[in-house]
C-alpha cells in the first residue's frame, strides 16, 4: 500500500490542479456567479458551463428529498464554500493535532507513520522517494489506449467523449443532490477503455493524487467501449479527515455492448465521534447503464460517514445484460445508513443479483432500500435478492424497504430477507476456543459478509475485514 | 370533495348522543384536511385512487330502499351456512328480515350500531374511533364521518361462540353511484372466542364505493378470527381497513379473500401490545381484466415474545394489477419477536402487473424476522411433467394454478368457508381458462 501512497504524493506535484492556489477559495454561498466562477477557474469550455448552469437552474426548482430513513439537521446550502482547492486547507502542524481516535485506528490497520500523516491531512514534506509508480502505470495504460485521468484534464483533452457521455446515465435533472453536483462539481476521475481492450491493471484512485482530495462534489465517469473490461477501485480503507460535511458525488458507468465494468468501493469517511458529533454526510448518486451482453457489478463496503445515502444502480438496457450489487454496510454509534440499489430491467433476458449485508451496532440505524423493476418488454428477466441484517446490541435498528415491480410475466423474481441477532451460541463457541468476545464477533461478522468480500479484489478484501472489526469495536460490552 | 361536504352537511344529526356528531364532525374535518391520498403518499405509491376521488359517490345514509332480495338470494351470493349467526345489510342498511342471529349465548351482545347507540351508548362511545386511525388515514376518517350502520359485537369473559357470526354486505341495483360506509366493532374479553366472516357481495355490475372500517379488540387469552370475502361487483370500488389490538396471550387470525371490485384496497393493521400474543395474517387475491387489488398489512410488535405469520398469495390474469405492501415493525422492547412474512404472486398473462414491498423495521436485537417474496409464472417444468402424464395443457394450467391458491386456502379454519372458496376458485380457473 505504501508504494501506492508514494505514488499518490508524488502525483500531487505533477498535475496542474493547484496552479492558481491562492485565489482558490471563494466566499461561501451558491449563486449563478459562483457556478460561473468555478467554471472559469477550471478554464472550462462554454458547453460545460452551460450544462452547469442548466443544472443549477434546475436545482433551484428542486427540494431536498426527505424520504430516506435518516435524520440530520437542516443543511444550509448557502453556508458552504463551493470551491476550495486542496492546498487552501490549513494543514495541521503535526500528528499531535490529529484526533487521537483516528490515530489509534491507523495503528490497528498497520499504517506507516508517513502514511498516517498524509491521510490525516498533516502537512508532509517532500521526503518521499519519487519512485513514480503512477507514471509507470500511466505508460502501461497508454500502451493499451486506456484513458485514465482527472475529470478536468479530460474536459480539455477528450471533450468529445465527455460531451457524449456526461449526464448520459445520471442526467443533471436526476435528483436534488445530482443536480447540485452537476452545477458545482469540483473534479473527479474519467476513464475510457477502448473497444476490445481488457484493462491490464485494476484502476484505483490511489494512482492519482487529485482524486484523494477532489473536494466534496466529485464526479466520476467510466466508459467501457464494446467488448472492453475494467475493474475500478474507489476509496480507501483508512479513515480520512475531511473538512467538508456534505459530500454529494456522482458516478456514471457506461458499459457498451459486450463490455464489463466492475466497480468496488470501500467507504470510510469520518463517521463522527461516539456521540454522533461531526462526521460526513455522504449523499451519492451512482448509476450504470448496461448495453447488450454487458455486465456491471457494484461492490461496496460502507463503514464510514455519519450518514450514508446511496443506491448504486444498474439500468439493464440491452438484451442479456447483467447487473450485480454486493454490499456490506456497517453502522455503529450514531451512524445512519440508507443504502441499497436499483435494478431496472429493460432488455430481454436481463439478469440481476443483489446481495446486501447490513450490520447494526451501538445506536446505529441501517436501512436497505432497493428497487427491482421489470418493464413490460423485459422478457425472461431474472432477479435474485438477498438482504440480511445482523443486530449487535439492543439500541440499534435494521430496516428493509424493498420495492419489487413486475410488469412482465416471464420474469422470475426471488426476494429473501432476514434479520437476526448475532448468534450467542456462536460467540460462546468461539470463546470456548480461546477467542475474546471481540475477536469472536469479528469472525462471525466476517463470515456473515463472506459472499460480498469474495467479490472484492484481494488486497481490499483483507483490509475490509480488518476494517469491519475496527468499526464494530466496543459495540459489545 | 365538494360533493362530500354537501352530503355531510345534509346528514341528519343523530339525536341523544352529543359525542357522535362531534366525532363525525372532527373526522370530516380531518378528511377534508387530508384529502384523497395521492401516489406521492408512500402508503399509496402503487394505487391511484383518482377513480374514487373523481366519481364523487353519494353517501347512502338517507332513506332505505325496499329490497327484493330473499334469504335464499343472500345465501346464493355469499358463502355461508344456515347454522351461522347472520346479519345482512343491503346498501349499508340493516335488513332484519334477512338476518338471523337469535341463537347466540345469552351473555353475548351482537347489535347493529344503530341499536347499540340506543341501548349501550357508553360502550360504543368509549370504543368507536379508538383503534381506527381516523386522524391519519383519509379513508378511515371518511368512514368515521359518514358511518351509517354496522355491527357491534361484545363477547364477555370466557364466552365461546361456536358458530361464526356472518356479516353480509349486499349491494343491489340501488347502490349505483352510491357510497356505503359499514363499520364493525368487536370486543372479545379475556378467554373469549369468536369467529367473524364478513362478506361483501353484489347482485349485479353496479358501480359503487364501499369504505369499511373494523375495530377489533382482542383481550388476554382471547381468540378472534376475522375472515373477509370481498366479491364486490367488478365495477365497484372497495377500501377496507381492519384495525386490531391484541392483549397478552391472545391470538388473532385474519384471512382476506378478494376477487371483486375494479379497484380495491384492504388494510390489516394489528398491534401486538401484550406479551406472547400471536397474529396470523393471510390472504388470497385473484384478479382479471383491468382489476386492481392492493393489500397492505402492518404488524406492530410492541411487546416481547410475540409471533406473527403472514402469507399472501396473488394470482393475476388479464391486465390486472396486484399490490402487496407488508410492514413489520419491532419496537425496542419487543425482544424475542418471531416474525415471518411471505408473499407470492403468480402472473398468468403477459400484461398482468405486480408491485410488492415487504418492509421490515426492526429496533430490537434479539429477534428473528424474515420475509420472502417471489413473482413468476407457472413452472414450465411442472407443466411439461403433467403433459407428459397425459394431462391436457389447459387442465395442467388450471391444476397448477389451483394448487398455488390452495396453499393459502388451507389456512382457513372454517370448513364450510374453505370448501366453498375452494370450489369457487376451482370453478374460476376452469371457467376463465376455457374462454
């Protein structure tokens, strides 16, 4: 992991992201001028500015959704700053200034000191070796014709691709937070895999430093052209400090005919302290469009954020396309999660699988909310859904809100859900074998989540298990 | 809405009981405020009541029309048995000539709402609108405002009524364009046992609106069963709400059978407020043409050691639309809850639709709750098997469809009713499949 981090740090200086750093903080508030200013600062072409403005105007007419099963104080959208470059955040002077809880977690995850400083947002000197892993990766990708760069870079270098696919899956008018993101998005990642290319490496935001702090309104666009394959990893297992409370990201995936996209996320934003003070509001819109014979697979491990509100979805547009959703969502203390998926079956013989594992501990509230929709033309559609919840402790809650809508009789749907307490017999057995209660819980929970973990890339899977153990720490007295 | 305001103003105020007009007034105001639910309301997401709202039905609270129906006609319309205690209402008006319920145990009181308001007004006052959530649910508020007649059943301590009490609501030709608001109030005290069958039938194809509300109080160790057979005219509209409260060690069984109405909505809400109570909510609905049937169940586990079981099955043919929304709520104190909910839908035609939403909301940790839902068509392997054994394609379909329905019908504990419904279901499939 440290090699990737080195790469990350190294990258920071390569990209032009921070060139106009001094002017990079604008006054709080949101208006058309702010949208124009953001666009101007990023030197964007007119068409993108027009798109942003359209989104902003639409956003003004929308109201914040309150249907999720989460509670939070009213967000004042005029109090936020909508543009601030990474450097303008005042760095902490040393690790002593960092929340000691955070440091403890780093230790448990076995993260090196320099890495810890980096993750906690402490100013780091250029003491790293400049082994340019990132550049090596870039060369390798270029050889195959894979484009992987920051969104801002892509706007300038590949405008025709951006123009073609931006908003094609999540239109700016999609929902309140997507509209807000479309109006003020700061940066993000863009990936394009050409026809018939199998991306040789697993793409990760680790390789690009600007993705590590793209601000609160991140935008990701991944296009797999016909017959292409790409696996993309987002996020980081280590908790990250962020000065922004509201994160409203948008992720769009386009899988053209016979293409396949695998998108894995480990989300571990700051969850707030034990009493629920602070923490990130993670309101994300993620959606993929699958054309004929293509496949989109979402895997997510959600352990962080005070509030998580996200539904990675797949529009199964083409015949024989496949959508998958594997999720582990853990809430502890006062965390709240309302997460799930949408599988929209439009094409014939489309298939979808949903495996969701929710774990609630402390006073956490975990909701699975999913929709499976079979449209009249989706002959032979197939869905299998399993959502299980585990309760640890007696102050938490687990909720399930599945929406199953079928308008074609050749479709076959199965939905199963269960909620149960963590097995006392199992804990007792583990303890009899010499494990501590916490180790036992960690083991049982890992087993409970196995179906999802096995979908994660190897390195991620191991870290995710450790992370789960840490998140649940102290949940049983 | 304006039509209802006029109709409400025209209602003859009932005399003697000041609280009743007050309750009705409050309920009507609530109904006006809430209005008809729209599909933006989460509880009505899949069911649009626009046809009901637009039609402006005329409440049939006024003068009673002479019915030409005989007891034989009623018996032919609604499955029942001559040994049952029977109360018949035509277009919402009680028909003593068609009713027979004299053989009840002496301490049991079965009265029409109108009678009960005269003889035991306090009993009614304490309970009417108590369980029914007229402050939140627009249709319940509407029923409370316009309620004309109904049945009040009081089964005292330890009394067991062997034969079912059959409440038959008949809509005849005079019901065209009318709105009927039946009400049922049941109080089963400690160790009491009672079984109620509520039938909604029609003599023809009239378009009318039935908005029924039942409030059922199940005392400690009491056993109450409520069967609802909804066979309204296929041009009619039906909204029925059954609200139940269960004390400790009680048992409640609800079965909802529905084949009628152009648009129907059945709500079964039960509140398990005492320890070790058990509730079973089952149902079967069969729709065809452009019919729409919506079932909503809500089980509130508010005490420890309670169990709930649910099985709803739907068979949808033609361009019909089935909706099922089952919610299970487990309160933090309701430890050791055992909840199970199952919902299966069978789509017989390409244009039939089903929307299902089984919900779990759990706040206690030591619980076991599951729900399962499936949607599909007849198993082609099973069809193939039957055909290979020499059963014709159509017969094989009928047989498999009937078998699908039979699993739900088996849960009916009254033999007469079960056999009667089984026959009707069988007939229905052999008949519709021969078209």
